[in-house]
């Protein structure tokens, strides 16, 4: 690579890109030291089956500590993260989270307890679960919580299985779940996994559920409805009480996808809107940056009538102030090993206690203020999908820019990488043409939002003056534009 290249490792080995860790390997080098076995007089042959001991070790790279640390540090410098800058992915709530939550999760007394230990030795952890349950019930307006689901999609499946078993015990074999066309993409998949069929209800001119179309779909075969409030267009479902009445009158249940809860924290509660089941994304709303494969936590909250259907084991507090695990009477069984991702729950509890009720309200206020500020700021260069006040996110359309210049929303998102910002969500929801879905979250400062808006303004000017520049972006990233459609359709995995 020529001097002045963009890669962090440009001078290294004279290569155009970062060498693989195997290319650094030199026989005999070592960058590790293993502690002595903590089991006295342990013979591996007495612990491991012979078939494992007989296998040859894989050809692992051999490096010095200096080369190993340098390699991963250079790779880390190429990455974009929530700790580095704004991550405006709409619907995903990719926000900065406070470091004191990391500190809580690193407490030795929390880390050293194994989930297989007897409950008598895990009393503190069970108390954490029960305390968090109490607070989440207050926040959502429900009566009981299971922490087993490890993320939102697992929470969706859990809620749907509860609906299924609840109706079966009533002697009803309903087969359909209604989902708005603005729903999260995982909703239809979860419905199918749970053994239901998805019925799509359309959106009206205001961006919310079309009540006439909803009434046409409701029948004795409908088990319930899945929706988010505010929805994925960033709009509050103002007719939610009417929707709840229609579904309940038909004998169905309401399921709340909690992906957008940060917009209403302390302001209103899903349980008060009429929802029977609520899943929350603790890793998004309360304590841990979302994405990157986890870990997550998608606890499911239910009204009192559904408490006996929660997954097992379920922690309770006895009259003599002890904590035990029970199996609810009509439990749907296990959804996840043990109690779910416990350290995310501990982070969430710390976050809730630190903020308090007033602080959580400020979270919602800042999230809504930031989204509406950006909507107003960007309206001169991109068209808002709907003109109503938004909640936590705003969906802008690049349709007019595409007509004038041929530059698509995809191109604009790629060019943002050159400006130092991660791109927003593209082409979702599907009902908005050339959609750019932007969620600034409550954690970004006015200065950051202004810088983001200025970057988009510069890109739109480039679309008008040099459209080919934008169409070929990005230029200063370690990897240039790739054919993502081909990568998805023609998947080649090599080892």
C-alpha cells in the first residue's frame, strides 16, 4: 500500500490490507500462559472421554504477545461502535449505555455463582430477579415477569406460546394472529414458529392501524394481535383502546412488542392500553448496547390471568423471606437454559434504580425531542413519511432525490460512512418508498444531532452536483462497497 493509505496497518508487511492472524504465525512463538489446574491431582484422562483426548489439535496460529495484541488492536480501530459515535439505526435503539452498568455486571459476587448451584446458595441472584420483576411490572402495568427469553424474538415466541396454551385450555383452537404492515420483521416469523398464520392489517393515511381493515379481519379464528406502540413509523397508535376492545370482544389477546418502549417510559403503560402480554428488550431500553450477537434479555410480562402460563423455573419469595423456584401451574415449559442472560438483568436493575421514575421519564422525553428535532431539521432535504408528531424515531424518504439524481437511499447511507456516521436503517418499513429510518435515541447531544444533519445536507448537495460520487461511496473505509444482494443469495462460507 502506498504511504498515506487509510488502513491502520498500512505500513505493515507492505500489504494492501491487514494480514490474517495465520499470516503472522511463526512456529514456536507463544502469547499465552495457562494457570495450573484448580482441581488437585487432576488427570485429564479421568475427566475427558478418550475420543476427545485422541484428536489432534487444530492448526492454531503461533504468535508473540506483541503481534497478537497489535493485530486485534488494529482491527478494533477499524470498527464503528456505540462507544465511538452515533448509531442511528431506526427500530433498533442502538444507544450509548452508561459504564456504571458494566461495573455492576463485573462484580465478583455476581460472576462467580453458577446457575447449577442450589437455590440456597443463589439467594442474592433470585432477589435481583424478583426486584427487577417488581419494577418492570410497575413500568408496564402488568403482574408477573419471566426473564428466560434471551432477546426480543425469543420474547415474541414466548408470548405467542402463552396465547396458544391459554386458548387451548379454554377449549379454543384459534389459528391466526393479526400483525400490522408496519410491524417488526421478526413478528411474522415468530407467529409461524408458534404454529399460527399471520394476517396483515393495513395502515391508514395517518400511519397507524386502519380500524376498518382490522374489523374486517377479526373473527372467531383470531387468537390475538401483535403490535408496537409507538409503531415502527415512530407514530403513536392513538386508537389503541378501540383496538384492545375489538380484540378482547372477539376473545383474543393483545401482545405488545416492546422494542420501542423507550419512547413512553414513565408516560404511559402497555398494560393500561389493554395489552395482556408485553415483551421488553432490556438490552435496548435499559442497560446494554443492542446488537453484535448479544447477549440480550427479552423478558415477558403478563397480566395476572396469564401468570400461571409463564416458563419454568419461576422465582418467588416465601413467607419466611426466602427465595425459591417453582413451576407455574400451566407453564409452557423452558424457553432458555436456566434464568436467561442474568447479567443483562442486573445491568437493567442498576439502570432503573439509578434513573428512578423521574429519570426514566426524562429518557422518554429526550428520545422524543431528539427525533422530532431531527425530523424538523431534515425536512428541507428529505421528505418525512408522515407529517404527524413522531415519537422515538422518524422515517424519511429519499424518493424525490432518486427521481432528480438517480441516487438511492442505499447510496446515501453508504456515503454517510465517509462522513464518520453509521447509516440509519434502510428500506424499512416496506410501506415507505426509499426509506431512511432514523432513531437518534435519548443519549445523543444536540451537537451530535447537528453534525449528523450537516453530514446529510452535504450528501444531498453531492447528489445534486456529483451523483456518481455518492453512488460509488464509501471511499475511506477499510472495505469498499460490496454486493450485499449477491452475498446473501450466493453464500460461500470457507474455513
